[in-house]
């Protein structure tokens, strides 16, 4: 590419064309060749859902359809800076109780500060009950649920990829969770709401979870981040109790829509080559490509 100065001056306009093409094409290539990598964490210290293996298998079977790779673990020692840094999102699945030690929580907090994304499913709202950053990143802690039964869940915001594919009144067989606070109080947008007239809940309700009754929500900027950090996205759904649920196409579309939306925070390497966390598996070529496209930034301005 190096040319004598005189030749460069004469063909300056022509020389810019391939540089511009390369600089336009590389970000697109990078997005396609680096699959997002997500860590599924399903550790439990109290109640254990027997649907956890079914859920992991269902997610794995859909991974390539949304261009992600899933790793799954129940080992709290995976919550270390160097390991978490390789993930575009952490997916908490059906956890209960104190599933991280203090070091793990600190690494998790730093991951969120670096732009990491969070996804929580079902009893992910029933773990780390004394951990304020987790409560905020999640949106609200689980309080109690009435017995498993059939219920109707209303789509109250169909503009989100996790709800746009659902019927406006979605009939489910699941646990209708109640929460200890209103997720809207930390900035969450509630997108699914339990229709309380469609099922029986004897209570008692000891907390104000807001109305309409929150069942799934998202946060554009996960509230678990510390001041000065880069916030990723957060998505939570309280559904997903039964094996059968994880074999249901609508439920899977709901979860997969939530995952793909979360990754589009663009704060991780899946969609941001300068991000601080996310998959690095395919970056060997893009690292070289990025550096060779360096001069185009100068020429372009
Ligand atoms: C759910 O599936 C798992 C296997 O993945 C099985 O061990 C468990 O018994 C199933 N639960 C019910 C209630 O059938
Ligand atoms: C996955 O990647 C393929 C090829 O790179 C692309 O055509 C497709 O649109 C992507 N799918 C999603 C859901 O991002
Ligand atoms: C959480 O805090 C409550 C109230 O302070 C305390 O009773 C409980 O033991 C704590 N749980 C854990 C796991 O630290
Ligand atoms: C509850 O829903 C399931 C399917 O989701 C259905 O098979 C069952 O018949 C329903 N039960 C009642 C009592 O309506
Ligand atoms: C992330 O990038 C995509 C593709 O450029 C864009 O459509 C989306 O709006 C971006 N998301 C955010 C939060 O900026
Ligand atoms: C990409 O990541 C860098 C470094 O974290 C950040 O400064 C930038 O805002 C990110 N871009 C987007 C679109 O989020
Ligand atoms: C960049 O390319 C060179 C030569 O092709 C190679 O030796 C080097 O390992 C590559 N760098 C990375 C980070 O992969």
C-alpha cells in the first residue's frame, strides 16, 4: 500500500476508495464472525428446579439460530475477572440462595461496570438476596408465588423483541411471581404483566410491586452498574418453571428475543470491537484487520 509521496498526492482520491471500502466492510464482518458468548449460571443453594437440564438443553439447541454460544456452569469460581471478561452476557437461570462468595460478587460487579450484560430467568430473582447491585441489575427480588396454575399474561409492550412474537393475551401454565419491590423503581420497563383475574392468589401481599403486575421487564441501562461504569442491558422474565415450558416454541421465542435484545447493548465485543468485555474467540483475524484499517480513520477525517 505504501506509495511515493508524489504518486500518493496524484492519486489521492482513487487511493481513498479501497480504504473507505475496507473501513466500511470491516465492522460488518466483525459482527458476523464473532459469535456472542454467554455464560449460563444455574447454581442453587436452596430449592432446585428439576427443569434446569431441560432449560440448558433448550437454550443450547437454539444457540446457532441467534448466533451465540452458551457455556454453562454451576461453579462460583468462574466469577473471576479474566473468565467473565470473555462473555457478552451472564445468564442467571433458576438460581436460589447465596450462589456467589464475596470474591465472585466483586468480579460480577466489575463485569457489569465494564459494560457486561445480564439476563435473569425465573428464580434468578430468588438468589443473592442481600446483594444490592444484584437486586438493581435484576430489577426486583422474588417474594412468593401462588401454586402453579394456568394463567393469562398480558403483553403490555409489544415493541420489544421478547414480546413482539407473543399473543396479546398469552395463556401459560406457570408460577405467577410476586416481587418485593417495583422493578420500575430502578428504571425497568415492564413488558409482560400477570392478569390477576385469570388465576387464584390467596396472598398475603406484603410488598408493593406496582401495577400492572410485573412479570417480565428490561433495563436499557442495567441499574447494577456503579457510578462511572459503562452499563450494559438487563432482561428478566419470571416465567419458565416447567420442563414443558422450555419445550414451548412461544416461550423459547420470548427468551431468545430477550437474549438477542440484551446483546444489542453494543457495550460488549459482539457488536463493539472496542468494548472491554465479550467473546474474543475469533478476534485473531479481526485484531489484525482492525490495525490495518487504522490509517483509514485518519484519511477519512
Ligand atoms: C424434567 O426433566 C428432567 C430431565 O431433564 C427430569 O429429570 C425431571 O424429572 C423432569 N420433571 C418432571 C416434573 O417431569
Ligand atoms: C447470524 O449470522 C448470519 C451469518 O453471519 C446472519 O445471516 C444472520 O442474520 C444472523 N442471525 C441473527 C439472528 O443475528
Ligand atoms: C441477609 O440479611 C438478612 C437480614 O439482615 C439476614 O438475616 C440473612 O442472614 C442474610 N443472608 C445472607 C445469606 O447473608
Ligand atoms: C392448563 O394449560 C395446559 C397447557 O398449557 C392445558 O393442557 C391444561 O388443560 C390447562 N388446564 C386447565 C385446568 O385449563
Ligand atoms: C446497536 O447497534 C445496532 C446496529 O448498528 C443498532 O441497530 C442498535 O440501535 C444499537 N443499539 C444501541 C443501544 O445503540
Ligand atoms: C463501545 O465500547 C467502548 C468501550 O467500552 C465504549 O466507549 C463505547 O461507548 C461503546 N460503543 C457503544 C455504541 O456502546
Ligand atoms: C496477525 O497476523 C500475523 C501475521 O499474519 C500473525 O503472526 C499474528 O499472530 C496475528 N495477530 C493476531 C493477534 O492474531
